[in-house]
C-alpha cells in the first residue's frame, strides 16, 4: 500500500519498516509468524531493488559523445571554426592539428608517472606456505610408533642371542675347569694360566668376563695360594650350599687389565 512513498528517494519509510520488523521478530514464536517475516523480507528486498534502480537512473552516466567533444577541445579543435571551414583543406588530417596528439601525450604522463604502490592488507606474506601441523604430527607419531615397534624386537633378538652365546661360553668354561680339577684335584689351577690367552688380549678379557659369571653364580671360587697368587677351582653343589649359607663368602670386585699387564 505504501510502495510509492517508500520508493521516494527522500523518504525513510523503508528503513523504518525494516526496524519495526526486526523489533517484532524478537517476539516470534510460531511458524506462521516466521513465514510472515520471510514474506515481508521478500517485499522489502524488491522495494529496495526498485529504489536503488531509480537512484542509479538519476545519477549522471558516462556520455561518450560529450567526453569526445571535451577531448577534441583539449587537443585544439574549435568546433565552430571547423564547421565554418568545412570546405577548406588547411587543417591536416581533416580535424586535428598536427600537435594534437603531442599535446595529449604531454598531459597523459602526469597521471602515469609511476605505478601505484602495492601493499599487503595483512602484512608481508611468508615465502613458504604454512605447514599443516596436525598432519605432520600424526605422521611423526605413526612413523615413530613403527620404529619403536621394530627396534625393541630387534634389540630383544640381539640381546637374546648375545645372552645365549654368553651362557654357552660360561658352561663351556665351567666344563673345562671341572675337567682339569677332576684330572688332578691336588694341583691348584692358576687363575692367570686359566684365563690368559698369550696370543690375544681381547680373548683374555672375554675369558675373565666369562669366569666372573662362575664366581657370581657360586659355581667357582678364587682364592690365594701360598705364594699369594690367585687360584681357581670349581665348587661342588654341597660346597655351594655351605658357601651360600655363609654371609659375605662370595664377593665381586672390578679389576683393570691393560695390554702391558697382559704381556
């Protein structure tokens, strides 16, 4: 009913109607009321579009003919003189004087002296794209999990194989010690003669290392003879029980052995 009044460029009736509709929408609680609000929105949009079109039609549009007339005047054309001298051939090219384009060219560089400066609204950009952190973290966790699953199994196998080799070597040395002792139980076995390999320093260290397991487990004992030199002999199971019953009977020490002492 008030469409004509609302389309008037000097009227604020459309704005007032929108404000009233916003106020009424706060109390909407039924579907029919919301449908009426939507219907009002469609009507208001159409009225606003018509009002905008009328405002645009009242604005001054670009007139290419008037622009051409102004441009020719700037370049030195006097339309009155041209009309009066249509039959003359004094003006080269029909309309423009000889320096017409030069005049315009001298004026144009004032507006194209330099290119507009370029700037970022959000600051300078980064040379590298941002890295998706979440995806990389998941990949790292996944790869790390695979490595952790593989390495313990590998280390476990190496540890088991090394442990088995050590146990077998300790058992072999124990059988050698028991054989020497059974063949001549009255002759003490020199600890140095038993463990030192005259041709290999590394082998000597390995022998000392393996013999230390026999001492730790109570399978052999080391004591000093009359010359205060260490001797080694196996322990019988019955003796082992007595040795274990005595507190402090079994001791472990750390010794140093370099190549000079070995030689």
